[in-house]
């Protein structure tokens, strides 16, 4: 009973907090999915990203990758064009890096069995870097993560290092990863709907996904 009460309290506190992410809100592409998970009695989300293509500019003399020392030159959660990246590079004054970051979802679970179910579904959906952690206070976090990332340096001290043809190539690679990212999310939803006893709830989850497509 105490564990259940703690979960309810943690969920209430988490969902009432201000979003301190750079964007300040849940990505529109997965807003319905996140909302649905938060309506389920056994889960709530603590952080999420639908997947994105991003061009960031960092300090040339900084050997550590720190987001707080980087400026965002371009970001999208959809496919992009070569011209988007070229336009962003014109504003670079340090080391610009072109990245694809896949979908990530951190979900706190009421019981270990709930986390194990979600973990199994995530792995079978292609999110092979997913894992479960249990904190000292009994918090059970299931992280849905993937490994199909991309990170390519394009400039150094504001000087572009590659030709336009290469930029076009890495944009195409990133766009293919966006497509794969979407397919893995679809599989995640479909498999969870077929593996849980509460299929009606998760069919609503699948419906949320199709509204995003």
C-alpha cells in the first residue's frame, strides 16, 4: 500500500512541475502519446523527445560536449533539406556538429512487472538500448532508447570542413533515420497493444499515434 501511495505522490509531483527543457513543452509529434501514458494508472513520463535532427555550434577549445555551452543553429523533428543545414552553418562561429537524436522516453512505472513489460516491448520494437533502473527510494524508471544515432562534425572555428555534396549525403542519412525512428515507435505501440491484458487502453494509445502520423 505504501509503495502505491508513493507512486501516486511522485506522479502528481512530476506532472505538476514546470517543464525546464530548452523547448519548454512536450514535442507536438508525441504529445498525444505522452498524454495517454500519463493517463494510465501504472505509468507516467518523466522526459521525452520524439527524435530530432539538430545542428549545434560549440566552443572550439572545449573538449567536453556540454549542451549548455552550445547554441542551436537548426533543429527539426521532421525530415530536413540540405539548404536548412547550409543556412545554419552560415551562423556558426565555433565547431558545428550535425546530429540525429532518436526517440527517447523515460517512464516511471508503478511495479517492476510494468517496467519489464514495457522493456520487452521496447527491445522487440528495435529500441535495443532500453533499460530499467531502480532508485534507492524505490522509483522504477524504464528508459526507451535506441542506438541509431548520427553525429558528424561539419565546421571548426566557423570554417566549414566539408563540401556541399557531403552535407547533402548526411542529410539523406539523417532523413532515413527519421523514417526508421517513426517505424520503431509504431512497432512499440503495436506490440504493447498485443502484449498487455488491457488491450482497449493500448488500442487508444495506438490511435493517438496514428493521429500523429
